[in-house]
């Protein structure tokens, strides 16, 4: 039933959006260590294991694929020193033209499924972010991306400290396991 509902939702959203392709950017981590460069990512329509689309590495550090809106499975193949060090599948990733993303969607995949990510966006330059526990202890520093900073941490509730021309704090931000949230300020 859940699978049928997701397929129906995907088809309805795709019909509303038209046929414009979307840009899927992918970053891969093992805990807090980024392994995107060492990890080949292949994108498949959900439930299909042939004819996948490779997501090449782009200069900004992400892996990127241009796809139609829909539901996808991702195969990750990490290599270290010429040997395979990790293989993972992540399934049922929904790609739609989310409001505010301008046709560009970021997925952060972590080999450690207890970790999640927060993509932080802000118009302007000279800012950075840190993820803090309630006691002020730093959990993560922003990893720069193409127009955003990325915070990767174990699942939990944290504050985001904004450093720069307009410093501030966003309280009680939930980092969900194996998901990417988006925050703007």
C-alpha cells in the first residue's frame, strides 16, 4: 500500500511539474568523512537494476545527474587504494522540483545510516555555519558546496550557529538519520 501511494504521488507530482529535467547533486559520507570522490554512484529507476545512469564527479565536488522527476534507487561503490571498500544501495529516493530548489536537488548519502545532513542556504557571501549541541559543544562545521554549506552529524537535535556579517542561531534543528534537510536564512 505504501509503495503504491509513493508511486501515485510521484506520478502526480511529475505531471504537475511538466517534463523539465532536474539536476540531482549527490554527496557521499562515511560518518563525518566525505568520500564522494572515492565513491561511484549509479542512479536507477526504483526497482530496476539495468541501464543505470552514472553520476560523474563535477568540479564543485558533487556527483551529478540530470533526470526526470521520479523515484530512484542509488548504488554506491566506494574504492580505497584500488580495492572496493564499500557497497551500498539506497532506495526510494524521491526527486521532484521542490519549492526553492530551482530544479537542483541535493541528496547526501552516508554509509553510516545513523547520520543525517542539513543543507544550509543563504544569499550572500562571507558566511559559514557550525552545528552545536545545546551545551554549545561543536558537532560539525559547514562543508562548502555549490551555493550552500552542508552539516553532517549523528541523528539528533542541534542548533545551527551562523558565522559572518549577520551572525545568528537557528535553534532545535533536527538531523534525521539517512535524510537531508534544507534550511535557509
